[in-house]
């Protein structure tokens, strides 16, 4: 058995079919960081303050969260 096949029966990894991806968590770490900064400054999170990774990576700026 080659090294890749040895990794396949890992119970900690969910195997998805081709073209299926996991649900997005909307970059919970980025949201929490913005929440922490706002709390330290005693203010609400401002509009546009949280930028998800997919928004940041999109060259066409096609991804908007409202």
C-alpha cells in the first residue's frame, strides 16, 4: 500500500465526492478578531470591518457580504 492509500481510512477526515465542498464558516477567526478589536475600543463592529478570505482573494470584488 502506498503512503497516500494509508491516509485514506482516517476517521477524522470526512471524504466528499468530486465537486462537493464543506460549508463556509465565514472566517470565524476574522469575525472574532473584529469583535475583539471593537470590544476593546468599546464600540460596535463597523460596516466593512470584517473581510472574509474569499472576499480578500477575489480579484473582481464579486463577493459581497451584507
